[in-house]
C-alpha cells in the first residue's frame, strides 16, 4: 500500500463510530438502526481504500539511473552524475583531492617518474660538464 | 492524471460516498406496527401539554416525545372484552429498548393473578448525562398470561435539544474524518 493502512483502519473505525453516534444524537437515525455498527465497518473499509489509493501527496522523486554506487570498483562512494546540484566548498574539494591522492593508486600512476629521472640525469650531466670545464 | 486532479477526485468520491450513505440512512423504511395478541393499553404523561397519551395502537412511524422524568399513569388489559380467570394464572412481562444488535430490558413484572387488566403509576428519571433530542428509541412492551401473549412496539424520543455530547461527537467525526483522509497520503511525503 502506498498510504498508511494502520492509520486508515484506526481512524476509519473511529470515524464511522462517531458518525453513527452523531447521526443518532442529531435525530437522523434511530437507536435501533443497524447503521450504528455498519458505519464503523464501512469506516474501516474506507480507511483501507484510502490507504491503498493514496491520492494525496507527491510521488517520490525517481532515482536517476546514473546515480549508482560504485562499490564494485572498490570505491564505496556514490558517483552522482545527474542534474542534482551539489554545493561544495573549496575545503571540501581540497579534502576530496587529498583523499583521492592517498587512496587511489591510479592517481600516483598518472605521475610520470621518467621526467624526474631525466631531470636527475640532466643535473648529473651538467655537474660533470662543469667539473670537466674546471 | 495530475496530482491535483487525483486529489480532487478523491475528495469528490469521499463526499459522494458519505452523501449516498446519508441518503440510505434517511430513506430507512418506517415499517408497520409489529404487535402480537389483542392487548390494549395507554400511558398518560401529565407534564406534556399536547399529545400526552401514548396508546398501544399508535403507529410506529409516529414518534412520541417523552420527557426525561415523569410519573406516568398507565392502564392495560389483555383485550377489550377480556373476562377474569377462574383461578390465579401466572403472568410475566417487561419493557425493552432495542439496540442495534441487542436489547435492554429496563422494566419487568410477574406473578399470579386472576385479573386480566391493570392500572397504576410508574415513575422514571433518566440520568442527566443521557443526551436529549436524539434519534428515536424503539420500545417494546410484552406480556404473557396463560395462553395469551401480547407485544406492543412504540417509537419514542427524548424531548429536548442535543447538548454538548452531540457537539463532541460531531467534532470527533470531523477529526477522525481528517484522519481517514490523512491515511490517503503517501508514505514519507508531506502533504
């Protein structure tokens, strides 16, 4: 059920009961009328129908198909790429970047080590040339 | 179907259901008198200024208004031309108020007698908390003596106006009616 069946049953019963008593007290139905016990049962039925139908309130926002958990990749974080606006601050972005650097080994792989070695080699060659010149 | 039209449809259907129910209730059949035997009798309510005699042959569809307290002068007989018994004959009788699924016998009598008629006075006082001006009560009087079995049904109502109890009942109806409508709201969504 989309609505609230328990609330419907309880309030429906009391609604029918009070409706019957009200109708009797205002002289609409006699005390011997079967409506005095039929009305609470109809109230329960009405409450269940309302709970099953649930015509009030907005439907829940559909989950965009892109918003999937990337647990399979081991990240354990949600990769939300839909149009849902996410407010982030500079501190959050920095923290995210640091976490990515620490956790994601691929981030380290992207940093080429060769330029550093070449730079070291060049430095060594320059040092050698200087010593030769001297 | 948009949300607004669904809401309007639900409210309309609910109101329609209540209207149909009310129509059914108001159209309850009056019914014919249900009596057994040939008993005759009447009760006089002295404090009433008009329509103060309730007779056994009164139609059930004609409501008799009774005050909340009264000393009633009554008279009754097994039949109009009944003759006294030769010897004492056991008799019993009573008066009951009919409820939807049961009845409540609020007065009884019994014994042995050769008489076939009786008269006297009967005083009653309905507690103040019982609301007046309400719907009708179906009161049944019955009497058995020997082979004679009588039953008379009359329709009465308490004279007065609906008091605070009626207002409380009406308020409860509105509150719990709103609860029924609230049961039709989707889970986890504020209406």
